[in-house]
């Protein structure tokens, strides 16, 4: 972690795809260890692109971006995987492996890291129970509903206890009771030190939690009126 606690640090960053006009322009924002932010804005405003830039799926085409105190704008490709491993990502495309069970999909990051199953079995089971899928641990993705697949993807993103959690509409396919349960899980992980950014259209959840809000419109990020925290 950077000495000043900065996890994300954008300075006048822009993102363009090919020769098209910029999708994101002049992004300047910071996120510190233990902070929680909501990201709101209309569809197509650039929320997913911003999250992908934070995850290093895309890098800024101009400006500066530091992640965990490391210059992520110009770092060589081989320097990126260790940074990504510190991030839990919940995107709208679930990317589950159809030939693996729900338990095996959630456990995959731990297995890839070479951790013995005896060390993560309890954590995987606990997360699947938390998201209401304790009874479906042996089910494979093709037999799960869209909402169930989303919850498996959520558990997989969180099982390694990441330093940064990025979630894109994590409650989009679940009922209100499960939405609140998922958000409670984010809040608990945030209390343990993880920084969290949740992109959502669910303004009721935003208002209920009362966390600082970033709004993105036409590719530009601003702090919503009344929202605390440094932009």
C-alpha cells in the first residue's frame, strides 16, 4: 500500500477507443484505503469504462493513473497481474466456467494462487451461504438462474479478501432482500479495510447507506451534491 493510503489516484486521465472521441475525459479522483464510494450516472455515461480502467483492463490513453502507489499508466504488462490480484471485480458479465460447480468457481482464485483447499474450504462455503447459495454449491452455472450466477461471481470476487472491490451493478438481478444482504457484505468488508466502489442505478440503496457518491455524466466524473470525501 502507498505510504499515504492512496489506492486509486487519477490525474487528468482520459480514455479513448481507437480514433473515437474520448469515452472518459479529465478524470481526477482519489480513493484511499477503507473508503466506500458509489458511482452513479445514466447508462452509457462511462461507469463500466471507469471501473475497467481501475482494474487495468484498459489503461488511460492520456493523463496519469496510480494503483496501490504504483504507476499503472506506463507499467510493463508483466507488472500488472500482481496489482490485479489485489482487486475483487464484479462485472455484469459473470465469466463463470460452465464445467465447474459453484463451489469450484468461487474457489478458483485460491486454487490458482496455489492455496490448499483445506485453507479456503470454510471461506468459500461461508460466502456461498451468505449469498443464499449454500444449497447449490454443487450446481454448475448452466443450471443456475441469472441472479444465482451473479451471486456466484460476487462470492468469487470476494473470497480472496481483496484490498479493492469494484462492483458494476452487483444487485441488478436479485430481489430487494438479497440486494440489502449483498450491500451489507460490502459494508462489512469495507470495515475490515477494503476500499469499495459500487456502480449502481439503485438510488434507494445509495440513500440507505449514505456513502459518498461520485456521479459520471458524458464521460466526466464529479462529486454528487452533499457527498463527502475528496474527489
